[in-house]
């Protein structure tokens, strides 16, 4: 892909519209279902659950320990505090489809 080409961005609205069309649902209802799915995923991740979605992959929270880093502008050492991040591991089917 050249620098001039931009990747297509698919938003939740695009996904909801596609689901509504495929399953003959009102767009508003499909959007609500998708929003509820995202909220439910967030709630389970916050509790520390590992989420496995067949054909898509696994979402889980990983803890990053505190560490020392450097300020890129000054080179001065700084302490980076511990944090949590959401990790995604794609399913084999998803990897193979690309």
C-alpha cells in the first residue's frame, strides 16, 4: 500500500447497518445490539474475564508492571507506573481469512 492510499475505516455504524440488512432488522435495533455487545465486553473485561469469541479471537486484560523509561526529548529517566491493557489474540480462522 502506498503512502497516498488510506485504509478503509469500518465503524460500528457500518457494522450495524450490515447486520440490519443481513438479518432484516431495523438499523436502530441492530445498532443497539452492537452497542450492548461492546458494553457487555467492557464489563466482563473490567472484572478480569477472558473473552473467547469463536472465529474472531480472545480478548483479555494484561497487567503491565511499573518500569523505568526515558523522556525522548531530554533523555532523562522517568518512572512509568503500572497499567492494564487489553490484549487481542486473533483466532486461526481470522488469521487464515486474511
